[in-house]
C-alpha cells in the first residue's frame, strides 16, 4: 500500500471519515490527486499545471483540530480569491495557524472541518475546482 493510500485511509476511516470521503470525491472528480508522505501528517490535493508542475491546491490535517488548509505556494498570489472563499466562515471556524513551523510556514489560511462547516467547505471546493477548469 502506498503512503498516499495509507494517508487517505487514515482520513476516511477515522472520526468524521464520511465528511472527508465526500470532500475527497469532489476534489478527485475535478482531477485533483492526493499525495501523502511518510514524513508528514498532511494530505495534499494537487493539480497538474500546464507546464506539468504539480500545484498544491488543498491540504488536510487531522489536527486537532481537523482542518482544510490552503497552501501558500498556490494561494499567496490569489489572496483576494482566498479571502472571498474564507469570508463564508466565522473567525472561530478559522483556527490560527500555529504549531510546528512546517504547518504555519506553508499555509495561507485554514478552516476547521466539523459538522457545521462541512457543507460550506464542499461548496468552496466546488467553486475552486470549477475555477481550475
């Protein structure tokens, strides 16, 4: 079993697994591909760019708290678009980016994944995926 498959299984088989399954289905149906590595607890969803470069569009961490994160490598130059997406969430639903340097260094923002944010996160994912087409 690949590291990516192990990581995806960890998300979809754990607490709140159905939420992750639904989100991941939206992303994969838009040609985003998961990437998990053995040296991190982050599951990336990437899109192959026009020049064959892999673009990190979303990242997921189990937490606590469990979050969807917006990697700086993609979102830094799209700050106004990201701000628009994040405006659908309250301050308390957007945990501060703290913790290990690796987490805070690479994230432009994040939203906690829970019962009350789940549907709005799916809508953001759908809008982002539509804009990638």
